[in-house]
């Protein structure tokens, strides 16, 4: 399980949980799996694919870009990295897997 909490500086607090093998979209639209209501987040902003080793982040042609460790990316692997979607209010740090018993 991967945990993606909102940035500490964020006014809007949220936490996403991704089990290995899951694929989820992030965006403002109701059809997004994870909805982030922030002005700089596109309707369908990015796709997250969880694996045992990390979270693959794919930008879905968003207007303001998807960032991993403050670098704009089209696609990147993240594990313990900061993921952002256009603003600090919609950024998150991917936490290492939680061991489930």
C-alpha cells in the first residue's frame, strides 16, 4: 500500500491510498478516481499506477503540468518522491509501502 497525503502547507487536506496493482486518475472532474479541487489541477490531470516498487505517474496532457521532485514530467516512477500537479496546494509525497498483516 502506498500513501499519498496532501502537502503540509495545503489548506485542503486529503490522503490517497494505492494498493499495488491499482490504477487511478487524479483531477477536478467527478469522473476522476481521486478528486482534487484546486484551480491549477486539470479535469483529468494525471494517472497513478501503483506497483510493489513505487508509483508510476503519467501526465494526462494537463494544462499546468505534473511534477516529480519539482521537475515537470510526462511520465516518471516515484517512490518517496514529491508529486505535484501545478501547485503546492495539490502536491503530495509518496510514502513507502505500509506492511499489511
